[in-house]
């Protein structure tokens, strides 16, 4: 058989398949499901209505009967009843008086069953002794059987003297509900009870009529649902068939065709969802490339293709954290043109992100002008410390290139400090199903942030844990012992200068070494910066001055890596600088000849011009 034009051989084979039997068709299955659902729903509703009506009959009749019993027991003199109970004879005057009172209550309330009084209740034998019965049909003293449903309420009434009624129960003579009221003697003890029965068969006859009506309604609803289901199913199966064909094309890799949306109901929504899915699949490669702007392409591919890649939750892993921060950008952002501020920031972040990704790192977060990058997660990398160190060196080299580009465009010069730490952290996805992010949490992250805060521009500090993993490859300066906030023990920091191996990098001469200084004698005053607060004030004299650093003899002893804010006075020029922010990078000598070296981390253009005036050309 030759396939029709425009169809594949596989499609022509589909046309030769045998027709589905009626019960195999989706339309018939849906119609039957509708009918069954209607039948079950109406049946359940009917059962609930029947049970509710039964409870209402029980509560209504029981309450009314209980009120009658409470009224009737008031007409029974406990002392007279005690005489009848003692005599146990129909001929006693007390028996006659009690019987007369019970008959009067029965006549007045139109009860069809006689009222009786009982004593000597034996729950084990399920029996009680008859004292008086309204119609006199049974002699006093005869033991009468107690229905199982009466045992518990009858026992409670004898025990606590509270009137109550039973639930509806059945016996050989019909369906009943019984009210029980206590007969209490002068001492407050319940010596007997008054019991009256009421037949509720009439009410249940009406309930049976309701049951028949419910069954008839269920059958009629099922037939109507079956017919309606057939009509609806025909309307459903056509677009579903089209969707089935579309899914087959997508499975074959054909994403070129979308289905027409012919309705606004759920089928229309499903068709639109299918079209959106096709569009989403078309953008799959685009998403992977976009994700690759934050992580390496290998990481993006692994996360997108792994079923576990986006699951919420985390696990512990040894990683290396890189924290970098741009010096002087905050002041530039406050005073600069917004468009230029964002252009500078985006250019900087783009260049640094490319370097991190090229070394296999993951950009976990941009925090303003700071970068939080992770190596060794989400993909395990045995050489994560080496990659992070090489990335830090490459970032500092790129910072020099950026500053040269900025200078050519008349933009300010910036510096960057980087802290690197290796340790165990919890890594994984946090958030909700609607919005989640890949997070890294733990002491290793906090320590990396503290280490970065110890750096000056152009400097890279690594912790001992990182250096232990790259010891054979790294070239570092003399260790610096510091005490960091939130860290119990002092920490040794090592200034990274170069690394060998496949990521071989070397830091150019530091800005400190490349900043020639001249002798000076300039008064200064300053303040210690503690977080966002200013601490103790100090004064001193600048003895040697450079463009981005100076030496000073201070009245206060400042520890290395202390952050300070200073103002320098230039008497010859009749000027005083604005706020200059810096960090203590070294202390030499003993008091009072101690020399403190301070590296400036933030200088605005006006103050930079003032420093240039104080230096020889």
C-alpha cells in the first residue's frame, strides 16, 4: 500500500488500525464516568439527607418525650411510690394513686403505650422490676426485659438522677425511643424511674418514601448524565486527538507547528499550554545560555538536565568561597550620573563574571558592587581551591585593564579587594516551588566575607585552609594574624601573589609598592570606623605622602587592618581635605616614634586633586 502524499509510512500504518470498540472509546468512557459519578453523588447526598432526617427525628421526638417524662414524674409522689414499691400489690391504695396519675398523663399526651415505673435495675441480666404500669397489664414485682439500647441511659439515671432519652432502637414490636425520668426520695436517692416509650415507625415510613425518591432521582440523573456525557465527550475528543498528534510531533523533535485554539474552556487552556510548552522548548537552548551567564556551561547543562538539579534542599560539601568588593564605588554612585553609574557597574560585573565562569565557578549573588562566587558547587571540583585562587588573580589583572579603559573615558579609578576561604558549607536550593535560588550557607561563607573586609584595593587574602590545598602552587606574602568579628580564634591571612600549574597567574606589582611617596608634614585628624559607626578619635601628622597612601605618626596606637576615616590639613594651600577612608596596612617602630602606614580606599575627585597638588610633578 502506498502512503498518501504528505504522510509518512508510519502515519499510513495508523490508518489501517482496527476501529476501537464502543467501550474502548474515550467518549463512552467519559459518559459512563459522568453517569456513575452522578449516581454516586446523588446516592451519597441521599444517604446524608436520610441520616440527617433520622437524627432530627431522634432529637425532636426524644426532646418532646423527655419533657413529658419530666412533667409526669412531678405528678408521682415519691413517698406514695415508695409505699407501692414496698407493697408490690395491685390492691394497695398507693398503687392505685400512682396508676391513676400515669393514666392521666398518657391520656393527656395521647401516648399509645402505657407509662410504667421501674426499680431494681440489674444491668448484668438486662432486666428491671416493674412497680406500676399504666394499663395494669402486668403485675407489680414482675421482672421485665430491658432493651440493649436502654441499659446505659437507665443505669446513668439510677446513678446520677438525671432524666434522659435513648437513641432510636428496634425490637420485635417495632421501632422505639424511650424517655427515662428519676423518682427521687426525701434523701435525694433515685429509688425508681418513670419510663415511657414512643413508636417512631410512622416517621420511618416517611423516611423510606424519601429513600425511594432519592433512588429514583439517582437513576434519572445517571441517565441524563450519560446522554450529556456523550455530547460533551464528542466535543472533548476532537481537540484531544489534535493534541495527541501534536505531542507525537514534539516527541519526534518537530517544534515548528502550534495548534489552533478554538475555545476558551479548559480544552482551550490546555491547547494554549501545549503551544506555550512548544515555545518553551524552543527557548531551551536560550535558557541554558542565559543560565550560563552565572555558571559555567557544564554546570548549566548538568542542572537543567538532572531531575535532582532544581529540587529544594541541601547537603554539606567542602567548597571555596570568593568574595570581592569594589573600593570607592559607593561614593561614585552617590555623586555620579545614574546612567553612567550603572554602565560602570555592569561593565565591571560582566568582566568579573566572565572570569569566574571561565575558571569553573558559580556566581551565587551580586551584592551591589560585591561578588559572591562559589567553587566546588553545585558540581564537585577536587581542585576548587586552585580555581578560586587563579580566578582571584585574573580578576585583579582585569581590574587594571578596566581602570585603563576608565581613564581613557575620563571615568574614576577603582580598586578591588578579594577574600578567599575554603571550608564546609551547606549548599542547595532554598525558597519555594514558585521562586527558588541556589544558596550556600555556613561559617565558610561568613569567614570569606570577613577576610575580604581585611583587604585593601588590589590585594588578595586567602585563609590557611585555602593555602593548605594550594601550598605547592601558590606564592604568598608573610602571614598576617588578625582577630575577626564572630570568629573565636585569631585567623592567619596570607596575601596571594601568584599561582602555578595549569592556571598559572601572577599579580603585578601592588599599588602600594607602585605608589612613590614624598616627605611631608601635614596635620591630620581621624576616627576609627567600626562597622557603620565611628569610634575613637585620634590626631597625628603625615610624614610621607603618596597618591593613594601615606605614613603618619599618630597619637593613638592602631592595629593593622583597622578601618579609619581621616582629614588631612594642607596649611600651605589653606585647605583641608574631605573625608578620606583607608585601612591601616602596617605599623613600624615603637612609641612615640611609631609610624603607621595607611592605604586609602576611597578618595573623591576633589580630594584626589588636593593630594596631587601636594606631590611634586
